[in-house]
């Protein structure tokens, strides 16, 4: 049985896209989204972020930041991140506007407030299919190093879920147990812990 996965962070730039990139590379059926009102990228200062609408192509963001300060955005790894993103899909997408993409079996979020927004949105949607969805939050700091670690953990979890689904009947309870056991075995002092599973 092939499962559909969604990766969700705030702006569909770093954490969700790192996981999307890695899972896609390993053959998973995966999409990614953000839950914010706008896409925000670091700017020259904390009070001056670069703000874009969801749907703005990653290549447009690259061109815009190259015009503004190419050295700054290369040094802080924003340009390489956007280049990677542009190889995965055209533009950041907003979770709350994804109904046309179909349903998902497992949704990973990477921040508690994003988890809360995804769960609230799912509760407010029309339940046409009456299908269960598993939503898992891994608290991952929004920096490039932690995003890479979070993506690797997400890939490992998805591979475990696939093995479980191929060997016995897919059941939400067995997947929940698998996830809890897997995360319990991941003891390395990181802040990456399961905050929520519904």
C-alpha cells in the first residue's frame, strides 16, 4: 500500500522542503506546505524580513535576493536553499489552500504552532472521504543544520511506516505505536521530540 505524505512548516522553505527533497529522492509520494499568512525569509535584520506571497516561484525569490544583496544571501545559505527548493517544485504552497491536492495518510509538522494550525484546519474541513490522517509533530529548530537532521529522522520514520504497512494491515494504532517506539529510541539530547500525534 502506497501512503501519501505531507511535510509542513511555516513558510514552506527550510524544514518542510528539506524533508520533501529527501523523501522525494527516496521515491516517496510527498508534498510540502506552509501555514503562515505569507512566506518569510531572513533579511538584513530581524525587523526586515523578505516577505512573499505563497505561490511566488522560488526562482523569482532567488532573482529578487540576488538584486538586493547576493553576498548576504549566499553567506546565510538562503540562495542555496532556494535553489534546492526550485529543483523540488515551482513555488511554496499554503496548507490551508491544498484541498485540491487530495488527501494524505501521514502529515509531519516541524513546529508546535504549525501542528496546531494543521489540526485545526483538518477539523474544519468537510469530511468527504471520512478517512483518518495521522499528524505527527517533530519540534525542529528553523536552521539549516537542524532541518537536515529533522529530514533524516522523518525519512527514517517514513521508511519504518512503509515496512509496517507492507507486512500487516494498515492500522492507525499500530503506526502510532511504531512512531512512539521509534522516537523513544532516538535519544541524543536534541529538542526534536514528538509534541503531538493525533
